[in-house]
């Protein structure tokens, strides 16, 4: 019953936010577990979809004040960027960004070895060669000196990832990119709402990319966004998402680039607008919950929070909450910890992805069918190399706790009680 009423209740947010939050508090008492699930509605997503489905405009076209155009304005404002371009996914956003910035086959883009494999795949699908770099032990983010050592004559771009919404050190990476003449792409697919030295994540690079897919800060089923301050780049990107069509952006019926269908459907744009509306409050609640959890960690020896290059939960957007495990101090290892959490229904995963060079596609040499230009010996050496910190974080030191653990008081209490009993047994 309450579930049926929810769309009506969320409509209240626009009319009377205080009544809305009062009703949400009451509903939470009865639906704690459902509010602990994610994704969930952050505003009036159902109303937005109904409105779009009731209209005759389900696809993206231009200049008619459609949902995606309004979303682009709102999104650009929310991350402090001059332009936003709504697209079909974070991956296609990355491909489009590389092409729009002029990268060609044989050029290389450096990114961390343990980000989502989508990043390397997207780089390759743009015809560009991914070069992997290790991460830093303290932050679990890119190791800047390792990046520097991997820059070669073909390197044209650096991709900085705000892993799980933990902020990267963008001022340092931007200085490095500028000094070495590299384009800087900020992969904020997991990091909407994260803050870097007082500025929104995504607003530091030549372009910032975002995903609205699974496990992402806001979710629309699928979808993504590119932001940039460069107007001519924004026009090029809009052209690239329409199979390179130049008519709308440049007034000529022509195509000058190999391009994609990177369009976002109006239906998803409608959902994204509502998710974006409710996101600041949602993020505030998540940060408060993680902040409380951080205080309790003093009682769990060997477990500590990793906030990337920041010192405070207020800078992070927590697509996952990242923990460092010191096995010796804790008295249990990562395998035991993950098994125990899973057994007790607590969403958990690693703090980084399987290293991309460990995937069969790379290990088997199948990448050779697709990387046809550039310094192949150098690519082979990079692909076959070791990345000791990322390897250790994946095997032993890093753990991710799913956001759902922090979205209801019941889930938070359950997490703590399972950690308490593990800690007692570890100490025994
Ligand atoms: C860091 C990162 N970059 C890029 C992507 C690709 O986004 P999408 O799945 O929307 O293509 C993902 C997806 O999980 C991601 O986690």
C-alpha cells in the first residue's frame, strides 16, 4: 500500500518539501528495508516517465525544450561545467571524448590498471591504446609517479578515475597533464557529487564523464553524461552522438568523423532529471551514515576507511564505501571477512576491480587483433607487467561495502553487529 502511494508522496517534494520529508520519516518506520534498497526513487521518476510516455516525443531531437535539454542544463549547473551532453552510457561517453579531442589509432591513454574494464574497452573501441598504471598504497588512487614513468611519445591522454566516488588529486594530475601536453579526462562515472579541493568532481578535466548505469550515484537504467567548458568540443560531442551528423550543430549535411549512436532516450532523461533533483539530500544522508560508521571503526581493529585523496567523508560520493584491512591487526583475512559478510547478507565486494591485464582478453594476446598501430612492443610490455599495489589491494588489503548497508538504520546496525562478532572471534 505504502509502496503504491510513494509516487504521490514524492510529488509532494516540489510543492512542500517539509511535508514530504515528514512523510518520508514516517514511511521509513514501516519500510526500513525497502528504503535501504538501491536504486530507489529520489524524486518523482514515475511522474516523469508517465509524462514522457504520454507525449509523442520519446527520442532525442533538438531545440524543443525536451527532457534531455533541460537535464543537460541542470547537470552542467550541478557540476559547475559550461556544457553537458547527455549520452547513452559512460562507456560511449569515453569513446566520444577521446575522438572529439582528436586521439587516433596508435595514440595511447593512461589509466589505472584496476578500474572498471569498461574503461580499457571504451579506449580500445575508440581505436586508442590503453596503458595501465599502478595505484598508490595510501589512497588506492592513481600513483602519479608510476603514471609519469609510463608516459611515452604516443601518450596523448590521461584518464583520472574517481573510484567509487573517492576523489582523485585533480590539481596534481592536471598539472602533470599540462606539463606533458596530455588531454585530461576525468572518469567520474562512479563519482557524481564527489568534491576535489572544493570543486565538483568532473569539472577539472578537459572533459568529465558520468554514468547513470548500475551501481552508479544516480541511476536511470542506463545512460551517461559528458561535461566540458569548451564550447567547440561540446558541439563536436553533440555531433558524435548522432553518428557524426553535422547538420544540427554545424549547419552542413556531412560527417567528418567515425561516430556512434550515443543518444540518450527522452524517457531516461526524464528519470535522470528526477534522480538529480533528489540526489543532494540522498548524498547528505549517505555521508552522515558513513561518517557515523567511521566513528565506530575505532572498535574494529584492522579496519579503516579509505577516502581517496581526501580526508573527509564530505568530499566522497560513496558508490561503495572503501575499507582497508590490516589482516594482522584484525585477526582475520580478506577471504574470511568477505565470506562472513556475504553469509550474513551484507553487500560487499573488492575495493578495486580485477586488474585489467589479468583478464583473458589481455593475457591471451587477443588484444593484438584490435591494437594494430603504435608501439606494439611497449603495449605488450605494459600488458604483461606487474602492478604490485593494485594486486595487493585486490588480493588482501581492500574491501568495498555496498551502499545499501548505509541506507537504513536496520542495515547499519546489522553491519556493525556482524563486524563486532567477527572482531571478537578474530581477537580470541
Ligand atoms: C569507473 C567506470 N568507468 C566507466 C564505466 C562505464 O560506464 P557504463 O557502464 O555506463 O558504460 C564504468 C561502469 O561501471 C565505471 O565503473
